[in-house]
C-alpha cells in the first residue's frame, strides 16, 4: 500500500528532521536527525555515481533505500509500529502472525 503524498519533500530539513518511532503505543525513540549519511540524498548520489562508473544507472521503478535515522527497533506480531517524520505523513505498520 502506498500512503499519502509528501509534498514538498524537497523543502524538508533532511539532516535535522525530527523523527519518532512508536511501538504499540510506546515511544521507543524520539530525536532530531540521525541518518549516517547526513542528508539521505547523499546515499542516492553515491549510488548513482557508483553505477555510472560501471556504465549502469538507476532504472524507473527501482527502490532505493538510504539508511536509517533511528536504528533497528523490534516489534512482536500484532503490534503496531508508527513512524513520524515532522512535515511528512505518518507511516503505520502492523505485522500479523499466521
């Protein structure tokens, strides 16, 4: 599922953005910034340059990850995870046990 559009994302302070992660109603981290690349677009530029050196390129439809702001936080089956970046729509995820 794709969530709400984030506009204008290019105006966000990607280095000093406020971020929070909540697991099942409990805040597990709340901080400002934290991406190891600083601006996560730096990771995209580095990837594009790396590919170009090999006569390759990013292709339409590819998904590129740019690292994490908050590290890894675990949730058990049926717990809800909510991630909030100031200025962007929140993301909610619930994993279910089968």
